[in-house]
C-alpha cells in the first residue's frame, strides 16, 4: 500500500515539474513575431516577369519626297516631342527648284507689268481714234486696227495673269517639297524603330517609306 502511495506521489511531482518547466519555457521563449505600432502606410505589390514589352500604339513616320538622308538626329530609344526634327533629306535639289520657281514668278509679273503699260497706251490710242473717226478724220481701218490692238492687250493681260497663277502654284508646291525634306515627329513619344542611315536614298515615288516608328 505504501509503495502505491509513493508511486502516486512521485508521479504527481513529475507532472508538476514538467508543467512548471513548460510554463517557464513558453513564457521566456521568443514568439518569432515582430510587433510595431499601428500606422497608415502604402502597400506596394510588384510582379517580376521576363519577356518583350510591346507598345500599344505606334506611329509610322515616313518621307513624302525622295532623296538622300543627309543627317539623322535621333536613334532607337530616343525620347522625342511633337514637331522635333528627326532627320534631314538633302535639300539642295529642292532649294534649287524653289529658286527657279521664284525667278519664273518674278518674270511672269514683270511681263504682266509691261503688257499693262502697253494696255494703258493702246486704250488711250483707241479712244482717240474713235473720236477722230466720229469727225471723219481717220479711216475705219485705222479705227479697227487701234481697237484690235487694245483688245489684244486685254487678252495678253489675262494670259499673263494665268502664267503668274501657274508660277505661284509651282512655287508653293516646291516650297512644300522643301519643307518635306525635314522629317519631324508628329507626336510625343519614344523612337522604337529606325530604318535609315546617313547617306541612304529614300524613294517616295510609289508609297511613303517608313523611316521611324514612335510609340
């Protein structure tokens, strides 16, 4: 009987000892958690991936005139703004055409001025012959000749004005082509493709060649 009581007491002591040790261990063991004061902050979520990033929208930039690329001012991955000069086509031929068209326009205006001076004289001469004819001082043929000369001047004035209009249109067209030698960006963006080099010739006879792509 005493032996059983002794065993029970020993078991109880063992339980108390184990429980006390467990309590002490748990109390002093590091929980593994970091505690900080509560505050409002921004949570950043990021995803890492590999691959090719393709732009949503791209703009093809080409040339509307043919010629040799004289200068290039941007390259792949260059940041550009709307209206920025990207490249220059050799303008010498187009400048020569502009100069010639200006000369032709000035010549046409000068020719019209001469005809206008003749018109003033021939009109007065025709009116004088009409008065003389009414007084029977000149023959009808003289009056007819003066009238024909005056009407010829009127026709030449109209033709001269037509020549001026045509010369002006040619000049405007050549000025436009000269402006087209400057390749500019129509939008803000980044150059994602460059298809030309300095010295290369571009031909715009059939379709506009793409020189740059901007996204």
